[in-house]
């Protein structure tokens, strides 16, 4: 997906958003404030997630963008209560349909997972159990939350497989994961997420491991499904271009914090945070052809010892002494927030 | 698949030939069975007569070929001691050994797998560390000594269980089994526990290692993300995956148990193949020793083959790859 | 052949200098486990007992002149007939002090075990290294022999061998070596294969060093960690196997009994309730084996981070 297409695309996305946008037309499906997930290792405390604010409305697609190590996957796991030891959520508020997820019991979590909130993982080869058949893995997901017969569950699985565009679904059901291609496996994973009609889907880089053409198909289908069913979607990725064509809103993460969030159009065309700006500027477009690329200087800091204050300041062209203080999230324009003392400059 | 089986059987044949030759020659060199069979007052002529009757007067290589020729027909010669067909003697005592080995292995797996999973779930917990330390004890204590101590405790001091021998048997399809009688169990439990102690320790270790390897896998996390009950996550998703290495190892260990039964059968005077072997070695009863070895080799290779097949059945990745 | 004093010789000192810090790190890692330290303590106890047996033992149980037949089958803690000593662990059927017998028996057990492991190590490692170095048909042939050897239960191989060879300490050692060399061979080959592709082997070969030199002076030292782990665990197996064989009556001769033979001696008295003749030698044997296993277990965790608990 070239950036040109993206920028153009964002024009049409903008149009789409204004037509279909249900965000704001009711309470958000998911409301996250100040989420912090830390890992207590022998080497020290790894602050994987250190201040994340998110909100997802009904049928809204939110892109969570960040490089590897920015904490985006852990954010996804935190929202499902799947953070493994030695990590745990230490602070913040997670409200799902108004319910406070941090107070929730283990059995309530199990009722929510796969039912109201579903997750799609990155590598479908490893997420599907290699020694169990596809139908076993789908039927158990239905039976875990619904008291129905096995046949009914299987019928539902068939229905959903068809919906995600898998040819000859009956055969696929009887197959083992390794007998399916990568794209097929990921569609199965998506189908599993849709089985119980969740209100929110968290997709963790679901297309990163796939061919570009398959990627395009899946993106299109996910978008269609969410619009049709009114399911909220958080799409976690490192690829801003992907998100630009898909999402209604974008949240940019850096070193465990969300540094900018707003509508896709706003963030891409009027980036406030220098990091976002750098991300967009480093994407090659036909207009920059022949010119040297403009990467962000420096390297991501280790999450074990982040720089004091704003984590980006060691690589930032706008950094001043004020940046030694961690910036607050400020709403600079309507529903467009940024954590930067020098937001919007240059 | 068929090709592999055939290849395996051919390999077995080669191994059998080599083994038989080695053992045949070796035992020939050891001693003179005639002196054991003949009474001390026997004259030379009488000794010679015995020698001839046993075919021991012929040169070694000829004896070996005679043996081979007969072996192919299933005739492994007669015991020097009792005159009965050697193979029949062994086969008669096979059920006892197999019964002991099977019960011991089952005990080890049924106790060892759950303990191993517990130890693997939370490696740093007190319970799992106790289990692991216990397992070191399990395979460190010498097998025969454990048997002796069990006898001392349960048979001598407490008098609950018999110190030796096999219990009452019930014939099933012509095979006498003692697992079907209460009395049989009373005699079976001590020797089976002796064997099971060390094997259980091994299974615990293997299960724990497999569990620790499987738990961080994505498919476990994904199963939880689907909202599946923890019981099912562990009992189906985890278990089916770790069963593959466990069954493979348990299968191979079964062969070792059958062989090592020699010791347990001696301690408990259990009327199995192992005891027969020891007695035959001491008595220089060559046909029986050779017949036993042939049988064991064949059994081990068969076991290997069966384990391979089971592995293929359990792991769909292997099974279905073969076809394409 | 004159070899210029250069890369090869300077490789060795560099490796020697590096050995210091990994060794120190190893000691720290090793001592982190209390169980392993317990194992070391147990080991020292048993080895000490074995080495100093003639000085610690109150009696030489194999010197018939010192035995008083009237003192036989006495329970633990009894006084001897002439009140010259206390039989702390009782006496056996031939009036031998069990405690002294254990000390001397431990000697035999440890000696037989250690010698056989060392010999098996030497032979097995050589075979494994050669197989890995030369590859091809030599490798295939050697490894097939190893595989066949390993597929046979050790006890059967040992039994048959001893049936053929007869009784005697040396025969037992030979049988144990035959049973164990294959483990070392396989491990050495595995380790050597990994090393073979490394640069220093290339360098040494370029210097036209004989393969013997390359293998033993350069490759072998780097293969040591897994081999040491196997040696430790194998020592426990060897001692247990020797005890088993002696118990069955095909092991060491009566004149030089090991702990296994002592246990066997006590077997017949077990049913009459004279438990101590078998019990205490068994405890001693167990202590030795447990000590070795605890150490070996932790060694494996320390030297191979994959298996770390």
C-alpha cells in the first residue's frame, strides 16, 4: 500500500466516517484511562504500558500504532486480563460498557473473553492448537458461552467461516491448522473472534505475517464486518499506512504511552506530536521519490530505563528543558489529543 | 508406512543374527554345562553320551547353524536342565512379567503425569519443588533395595502383604492373569510399586519439562482468550500436546521395565521371564538364555515400531505430512 | 613439521584467560541452589568415608581373625562380646560390623563406579569426536553401533557380559564400560558437531595440525560442559548398576564386596526381621547416589540454560 493511496484513501475514509460515524452517539464501548502495566523482572521494572488512554465507540475502528516494543500488544492483553506473570496491571481505569474491568472476578473474565470481547492474535500458526481440529477449536468457543447443542455450535461455526470468505468451509472444519495456508488460518482466527457476536474485537497485528494482497482483502473484510455488526475494533499495528485506510480514529504509542490520538484524518494531515510527524514523514511516497528518506534519528529507549519526563525527548528536534517533565494529554483540537509541550510546532 | 515397517523388520533380523551369534559364542566359552548336569560320579563315557545327546560334540560353527535352522522354525532347542523346549519355558512365564510391567507402567503414568503437570504449572511453588525433590529421591534409590525395604515394612513388620510369589490367577483367553483377583493384587502391589517408584519419577520430570515448554505457547493464551474454562485449557489443549512426548518415552521405558524386571523378580521371587533368565545364566542353560535374548530383542524392536506408530497417530502434523 | 608460533598458539592462551570469569560465574550460579550444595555435602561425606575407611572403621571386617562368631546377627547398638567395641549398626551373619563393612564397601562401590565412568568417558568421547570430525561413512557406522548399543537395556548387556566373563572386579568394570560408553559417544558427537562448524576449528585445520591435535586440544575442551553433566549423572547410574549386579550375584566377588553385595548378604535375614544388614548399606548407597544426582541435576541446569528451573 503506497502512501499516496493512503493519503487519498484518508480522504474517502473521512467521508465514510462522517456518514456512518456512530461514535459519540452513545456511551463508548470501551473507555481506558491511564492504563499502566508493569513487569516486575529480576533485571528491574519494565514499564511496558505507562499511560494509555483509549476510547472505542460502537462500530468504531481505532488504530493503535507503534513500533515494536512500544507496548501496544501488552495493551491489548491488558484489556483482556491476559497479562502473564511477572507482569500485572498496576494502575488505570478500564470500563467496558460501563463495567469496571479491574474489579472483575476470574469467572467474569472468562464470561467476557471470547464472548463480549474477542482477540485476534498475530501469528495464526501458533495461536491455533496444532493437535486439535479446526471444528473442535471453534465449537468449544461457542460452547464455552452458550448452552447449545454441539450441532448448533457447529452450524454457527460454518456460518461464520462462510462470512469471512473461506471457500468450502465444511472441509476446512475437519482440517488441522497446519493443513491451511497462512491467510486461511488468520481468517479462521477472525471467524473465531466473531463467533459469539462480541461488542469489541482487539486485533493484534493480524495481517503482519501475511502477504500484502491477502492483507488488503482481510482489511477490507474486517472493515465491512464492523460496519455491518456495529462491533468496535481496536487494530494494533506498526504500520501507519494500514491504519490510515482502515480506522476512524488513531492512537499513536511510544515507549508505553499514547502520545497522540484523534481522528485518522486529523492525525495524518495535522500531526501534533513530533513522533507522529516523524512517522508520517518517513513513509516513502511518489512525491518524495529520489530524495533521501527522512527517518527519526536515534533508537527506541529500553523500557527498563526510560528517559525522565517525555520519553521521546532524546530523539526530538523540539526538545527543550520543559520536556524533562512528563507532558500531560492536552486536547488541542476537537477530539484530538497530544502529549507534548511543543505540540503542533514546526 | 509399509516400507518403513519392512525396513524395520529387516533391521531386526540383522540385529537378531548378530546378537544370536555373539551370545551363542560367548556362552559357549563360559563353561561346560555337561559338568553341571552329570552327577560327579559319572564316568567319562556317560559324560560323552550326554554331550552327544545335547549336540555339544559338534564344532561350534556347526552347532550355531543347527541352532539357526531350528530357530527359523521356532525351535530354540531344549533346556539343558529340564529338557523342555526353551522357548516354551519362556513363553509360559511371559504373562507374569508382562503383567507386572504393565501394572507398574500404568501406575507410573497415572500418578506421574498429574504430578508433573502440577510441578510444571507453577515451577517455583513449594508443591512443585517438593515434587521435584521427591522425584530425585525416586530415581536415586536403588531399585532392589526399595523392594527389600518394602518387603521389610509391609510383609515382615506389618504382615499386610506377602513377601514373595504371585497371587491367584484367572485365565483370560488362555492367559493366566492375576490382576483380576484380590489375592493377585496383594502380591502384585509391592513389586509393581518398586518398579513404579523410579519410573514415576522419570515421568514426572518429562511431564514437567513438556508442560513448561507448552504453557507459554500462544495457543494456550488464545484458548484462554476465547473464554475456555481453565480445566479445559489444561485438560485438553495442554494435555493433548504434552501427551506426545510422554507417551513416546513411556513406551520406550516399558521395554526397559520388562528387561529390568530381572531384578524385581529376583527380589520378590516373581515367577516371570527375568527370574528364569538369572537362573539359566547361573546354571549355564544356554538354550534358554539365547531364546530369552532373541525374544527380548524382537520385543524391543516391535515396541519401538509400535511407539512410532502411536506417535504418528497422536501428532496430526506428522501423520498428515506423510501423505503429501 | 614446524608450526610458526602464531594464531593457534595464541588461541589457547586467549581461551585460558577467558576461563577465569566463566568459572567464577559458574561457581556463583552453582552455589545458588541449596539442594546442589546439599548434594556436595553428601558427596564429600561418602567420598571421605570411602577414602578414610581404613582409619575410621573400628574393625576390618574382611580380616577373619578379628571376627568373633559369637557376635553375629547382633542388632544395632550392641556391645561386642569382649566389650572392645560397639557395633553401632549391628553385625551380619558372619559377625562383621556393619558400619565397617559399609565403609569398605563404599570404597569398592565408588571405585568401581568412578573407574568405569572415566574409562567410558575416554572411549566414548573419542569415538564421538572422531565420528563428528570425519563425518560420512565413519560417522554413520559408528553411530549405528552406538544406536544399537543404546537400544539394549543396560542390565541385560551387563548380565550377559558378566555371564561370559565371570566374576571379578575388573570384569565388572569392563561390563560397566561397555554399557556406558555409548552415552558419551553420542553426547560428544553432538557437541563436536556444533563446534566443528566454528571458526577456530577451521583455523586449526588451516594450520595443518593433525586431526588428533585439533580434536583433543581444541575441540574437546569446548565440548566439556555437556560431557561433564553426563559423566556425573552416569556415575550415579554406574554405581547403582554395579550394586544391582552384585546383588544378583554376578558382580564383585565376596572377597571385595561392594554395598550391593552387602545388601544381598542381608537379603536372607530379612524375613527373620534382621533388617539392619540390608538396610544400612542401602542407606549409604542411597546417600551416595542422591548426592551425585543432586549435584548432576544442578550442574545440568547451570551449564545448559535451556533447562533452567
